[in-house]
C-alpha cells in the first residue's frame, strides 16, 4: 500500500545515512638558524592527504526541498576539495 501524494511515508528516523567525513591534514616543518636572532622556517602542508572523496551532503537530493522527478533520491552530487598541498618559507628576525 502506498501513501497518498504529498504525505510522508513510514520510514524510520535515521534510516537514510550518507557517507561520513574522512579528513587527514598533515604538515612538516624544518627550522634553520643562521644567527641567534635570524631564523628561517620551511613548511609543507597537505590537506586531505589520502585524497579520499568527501561528498557534500547539503547538495544531496535526500531532503524534500530538492527532490526531482528523475528518480535520483539520495544522489550525492558534489564533492569537497581533493588533495591540496602548499609550501611556505618564513623568515624570523
């Protein structure tokens, strides 16, 4: 038996779950001392180091405001940032 159009079904709370967030950020730094007052720091920072896909749950078609007639209920349509790396040099004086 199906529910009338425009009404909620009988699915329990928390039955629809999206993949969790998995984030590993890492940084390494090396300090070089030239004199007692002048130092140089080299840094390498990486975000999402294992490059795992983290889907954006706010764009999923799982909420009633964004349902479409294409039959893609619960589809995850966007992902977060991929692996990002940055290098930095800092001079202390």
